[in-house]
């Protein structure tokens, strides 16, 4: 008499178990397809038998073969050893204009019918952005160290010089003035580093509210009044009364003031800097506000224009040292504009001057809608040198 096999009361009946197993494969495929990481399954013949969309986007296959020896080497090692292999590799992808990418690769052997693996599953994570951020962080620390080293070293030498010239009042006064200059330079560098840290922080636009553009421009021009007078440069501004944007008023005024200070620093005595604001439309016909700062300075060569918004980059290092420039002003402007869902651009011609423009989304509030649209500015007024006036 045959004995019936006892079944586990907790397990589903055989037909139910088969049905559950039949659904596991499509569910697994859906999960693999939806992963952000790349997944490639390679068989013993080194052919890719499964590739998810994320892996296809990495452009690592040549038909059904791995296109890069470094990837193939990791797959072979996992197949030969039967163990997990983890590595990070750089792939020089230059097809279709693509930049090189860095991949964190984990190779997992797949069980086979014998002692050998039937294939290997490659899990791929694109770590290019992390690599880029690490490089930026290293460069930033190196640049900050270098920039701080210069004024700190100068202060040390000047303090020693004062000690040696203790009996010469004229020399002491001269060195003391230099200490004051280097101290101001150091304070400005630290202040701009703190400002850059704030605009790149977790809350880059605190206290956002509707802001009157006219008040932003007026505040920025007022901040630069003394620098303009000392350089014998006239600064004028023109702005309709009904332009409004959403953001942090202090940050926006700081961005415009940075542009005006830059214009003053790179312009000659007796020239003019003009700040204007106007309503416009972007490429998608959305209302925007353009705040432009135009100078009659030395201009910027075409080769330099793509780099001027980089941190610590200076078009004219000698002039920056003379004026106390840190090379952070335009980087701060770019971050502030980006945080406000806008952008900053530049037009320039060597010897003819430059125009920097901050473009921001325009806000139409109840207050502004009751006023005339794009109220015309007053006629331009001739502004004497060493003054800051409204047009």
C-alpha cells in the first residue's frame, strides 16, 4: 500500500505554488527594468543576454558584447573565481560626443548546473557626478588655501617689518597701512566664502518673497557709491516701477552689486557704468525681468568668457590683486541667479566694455497688475563723474 506524502500545512498546494513561481519571473524582470543602476547578464560565451534600460543608456555594449576590456576583465574574473568582484573603472566614451564616465562595478557569478558559474551579473552604478564633486571639492579647498595663504603671509611679513622699523615712524605708518589693506582683503575673502557657502547651502533662498526690482537696483548702486567715487566713475540706473520677482531681496541686491563692483574695477577713470532693468520674454514666451550692468571697461576676450563664472578665476590677476578682488564675485552671482530659477549671461568686446545680464522669472502680483505695464523710464540724464544717480 502506498503511503501518501505528508504536505506542509503552511505551504500552498502544488498548483498554487506553480502559479506563484510563474509570476516571479515577470515581476523580477519588471524590477530589473525599473532599476536606476545598470544591469547586464553575461553568459559563459561572454554574450549579453539581459540588459536593462539604465545599462543601455551607458553605451557599454557593442551589439551583444561588452565594448570595454576593463568591464570584460571584471566579468571574466568573476566567472573564473566564482566570487564577487567589485571595482571602479573609468570608461573613455567619446562616441556621439559623450564625455568619459566612471562606473562602480559589482560582478556576481550566477549558479550553473556544474561547479562552474553559468554566467555573471554586472551591477553598474554611474559615479561620474560623485567623482566630479570630489574634484570640485579638492580644487575648492586648494584654491581657498592658496587665497588665504597670500594675505596671511603678507600680514606676518608686515608685522615683522614694523618690529624692525619701530624707531622709524614713517615706515611704521607705511607698513600699518599695508596691514590694513591686507586685513581688508582677508576679511572680504572670508565674507565672500561665507556668502558662497550660504547660496550653495541646503536653504539657498531663505525668506523668499515678492521683491520690487527697482529697490534691488537702487540698493546695489548705493552699495557701490563710494567705490565709484574713488575711481572717478559715474554710475546711473534706470528701472520701471512695476517690475517684481520672487526671491531673497538681500541676495539679489548682492548679485547686482557684485556686477557693478566688477564693472567699476575693470573700467577706467572717467567712464560710465549703467544699470538697467526691463521686462522681457524668454524663448518660451514666459515673462522675465532682465537686469543688466554695462560698462566701458577693458572687455573680456572670447576665450575667457566661458570661465569667468568659475570660482577664483580672474581674467586679469594683476588688476584683481590691486583692487582686492577675490575671484568669487561672479561665482556668487551665478549661484544666486540659479537659485532664483534664473541665469546670468555676458556680452563683451575687448576694448569696448561688457554687459552682464541677470534674467529672472517675472511675478505679476495684485499690486503690479494695477499699475501700467512696463512703465517707461524717465529720459536719460547726463551724470557727472564721481556720482551715482538715477536716470
